[in-house]
C-alpha cells in the first residue's frame, strides 16, 4: 500500500493479520497436525469440515471443492449444461458467475439487479428468460448472487424458477452465513455454491469453495466430478469427465478453526455495518438490509454521485484509507461477455451502480477508533 500523504497509519481493507492475532496459534497447530498425518488430499479434516459446514447451514450435504468458481462449474457440469442452454445471471457481479456458464459452451443471459439490494431483479429475470427463448436457447437455470453478503429475493426467484421449470444455483460466494427469513443460505434452490477466498467472510489461506445441496444424487455426482469423474466403487474407472476440484486438507484445517469463531465474527461485522449506516446515511447512499434478511457484509458498499466518486477515492487514499470499486464494469460491458444477450429493456441499474458504488474497509476486527477515522474522512470528503 502507498503511504498516506499525511502521517496517518494506513488502514487495511480486510485485516487478516488481526484475525491471525486471535486464531494464529490454533490454526498453526491444526496445520501442524496435517503435516504430521500427511493426508494432504481428502484427509480427515476435509470430511470433518464438510460435516460442520452442513450442520452450520442446515443443508443435507456439503461438498468441498477447490474454489468458488469450481463450486459453480461442478454443479453446472453435474446438470449437463452445455451448448444451446441459457443460464440467467445478474450482470452486476463478479465474472465467475457467468464465466462458468460460458466455459461449458452455454450462454449466459444477463438480468438487471434491484436498485435497493444490488441483487437480481425478479422482473428482469423473467425478461431474460423470455429473451433466451426468443433467441432459440433453452433456459435451464438461474444463478442468483447474494451480493456483498446480502441474500437475494429467494421467494420471488423460486416462484419464477418453478413456473419456468429451471433450476436455481445460488451463488453465495460472498454470503455464506447470511439468512433469509430465518433460513441460512445453503438451503435455497437445487444447490448453493460458496467461496473461501481469503478475503471472504469465511476465508481460508488460499483458494477453496463448497457446494451445498439436499439432493443425494447431485451430491454423489459432485463427489465424483471433483475427482476426475471417478467411480465411487472403483477409482480407476472414470465414469464421466471431471476435474481436479478438491479442497486441500490444509485449507480444511484452517477453515475448521475459523468456523468456530465465525458466528462471533458475523456479529462484529454487523455491528460495524450498523455504525457505518448510522454515521454515513446523511452524506451517501448506505445499504439497507430488507426485513427478514441478515447480511454477512462481505463488502460495505455506499453510493455517491458518479461525478464525486474519484475525488472521494483520492481523498480517502490521502488519509491512508483504502477503498475498492466492486464493480466498475457490469459483466454485459466486459470484453468477454459483451456479446451475450440480456433482458429486454437493458440493464440500467447495473450500469448506474457501476458508476456510483464504492466499498469501504469492512471486517470483523474494525475497531471503533479506526472506523471513526474512516467515517470522519468520508464525511469530510463528501461535505466539500
Ligand atoms: C459472486 C462470486 N462468485 C464466484 C466467485 C468465485 O470464487 P473463487 O474466487 O473462490 O473462485 C466469487 C469470488 O470473488 C464471487 O464474488
């Protein structure tokens, strides 16, 4: 990080070092146990983690895998998604949501997002399905994303998916631990994917991911696909084409320790989000959690007038405060996806958000004095 212009100490965007001060010894001991038993691939920690993750969210199965991207692609592979199929995705998301669709030769069809939640807009989802049909594609699935830690409108999405006979793969890469009307994510749709990328609310020490499902057959297929499509009874008979998509035992050992304090960390993130919301609501658009939802605040993202964002970024940088723009370009504007179809009427909200959003430091170890420095700097910059 570049030094701030004044003498203020730089603030981390996500403070993994603070978490290590709390948990480092336990994690190092867990890693040492793995180096002792040497079962680096699908060792006992992987099975233990899968049981704990399933228990945590109430899903029947948790199948761990190598990343949040693999989690998505494995489900689409299991469902035989391929050329001629359409999968509806929001445009305002990380590229992996649509990438996995294109990777399998299917067509991502983009839908717009809701202005208040940044999550897929059910009306636009219906228009995207209609668009896919008009183009002669077969709509097979929707991948809602629970963006920045906040659940999408799962009741509305489920009703549309049932009416249209498409399945739901919930992309909860940023939102494992959040709830929708009392139910944890991981239990909506056919399957849910998540990511354990280090900066995620529940992150490991490298890449990792998991899939949640209540479907026994799907879970068995995923277990086969993540190891080259191997036969459960005879590992030298590969019965389908798969990939090397396993979660390392080392990462499972890290996650088992982190999962123990995850509820406490979610509480701390919510306290920080509430402080931001109370302090910044008069100078910027602040996120509001809809009734019946809880968020894990993967990002704390505010909205400012488009013309003021660059100056805000620069002013905060001068004060040693990092920011991030998630996302400066919606997927339908990105080179790899600009030829993909999208819902009739365009995606105006995705376009607008890309101009207005800015994410502030957010993590479970954001102490009040540090947060006050951030709040004060944002208020000063936006009152100019
Ligand atoms: C919404 C979303 N989907 C998928 C992914 C992919 O996860 P991974 O980086 O673990 O492959 C991410 C990661 O940032 C994400 O934010």
